[in-house]
């Protein structure tokens, strides 16, 4: 039995990346892992005490350990990519996963060790064929020790801090900030109405696809820590009926699985959903409220031939 909750997602992450051609965006991997393992909605919708959905966070933990062990590229450009060794390894057995986790944790606790974690040669790692797909019910009682490394999420410190700032804004301030974000993203005539009793509609704007096609969008801003429910999506859709071509809900929290299905339900006007994770991505992409910082790490392999 594997000790850490995230450990059970190590093989599913490897499998998902392989099925996606060896590389993918984090959100794509999380969604495919959930689909492949048939993770129940109640597990997908669990929220961490500090906010944010637990399941994606655990998948990020799995990716972090795989990256430290050399199976996934450490790229910080928002793409998870299997290394050559990761593409060859297939699936790890339970003993190999435990050894991997123990080695990464030991390496992280030893400040005298420089450079990336030394990884055992491929022939020393026990593998097994990929198992048949079975429903997975991850144990939610297991928690990650404070001694373990935090999951790397393309600069996790600034993400957590930015999300805290957004969640601490007054409602009107968050609405104005969403207005600015939409303008920076290409919307025109973005107006925050700020009216109460308007079915939750906080504003509207125009999005032009080209010189000939544009459509009106109504948006709602939810400064949440928890999850937006399907009933809230339905209420918003009802309020926008006959008033706009498309709806948009922006939240600092998350959306339940049912809410996501409701947003794209057949026969109903589509509503785009932007959760806290996607909000952070948009702020970074638009350089809005964030100052890019460049740093470098030594690539020892580059200098190896000159040491001979």
C-alpha cells in the first residue's frame, strides 16, 4: 500500500502523457487521468482546506516527483513532457514508486546535495505492463507530510500569492479587475453594471472575431474559495436568456464537475467557465499585475565534454 495519496497518480500521469503523444498542458493531463481512472465526481470536486481542488493538486504532486526523478521534463513553460527515460519506462510497480518517492524526499531534505536528484539506471527500476483500466477510488484520508516538497506548478509561490490577493479583494474591486482583464484579452465596450437583483449579471462586453463577426457577452464575477454549482450556472443562463449570445463566469474558486457539464449542455446557450487556475494563467499570459523574472540553472551535462 502506497503511503502518500499522490503516489497512486504517478502511473496514471505517465499513461496519460503517453496517450497524449508524450507532452500536454497540465489541464489536459489532469482531465485525462480523471477520465482514464474513472474518478468519481465527489473526488474530483473535493476542496483543499486552503482552497483549490484537491484532485488536480495531487496530480501536480505526482508530476513533481516524476520530474525530480527524471521521467518528466522540468520545463516551466506550461507543458508537461516525457523525457526519453519516461517514454521508455512504461508503468512502475509499487516497490519502484515507493523507492522513487523516498529518494526524492531524501534528496530534498539534504541541502548538501547539489544539482538534480541522482536517479538509478533504468535496469534497476522494476516495471510492469500497463494494467487494464479499472475504476479508481483514491484514498482521501492520506495527506502529504510537511517534510515533503510542495508540488511544482510553474512557479507555485506567485500563483498562491496572486490567488490570495484576488480572493481578498472587495466584490466591486474584483469586478473592476475582471473588467480590466477582459479588455486586455481583446473585449471591447466592457461595462460593469454592478446592479443588484439582475440575476447575477455583473457586466457585459463585445468580442469581435473579425471585421465582420462580433457578439455580445454577459459575464459574472464570483470571488469564491469554494466551488460554483450547476444551479448557479443554470441561474446565470436564465438571466442572460435573450440578452446575449454567450455567457462567461469568472471565479477565484473552482467549478464542480456537474457545473462544467451544465455549462456545455446540449441545446442550451454555452457558458464559458474561468476558474482560479485559469485566471492565474490569464494574468501571466497578459503580464497583468505580474513582473516576469528570469533565472538560470547550471546545465552540467553541457560542460561534461570539456572536463575530459
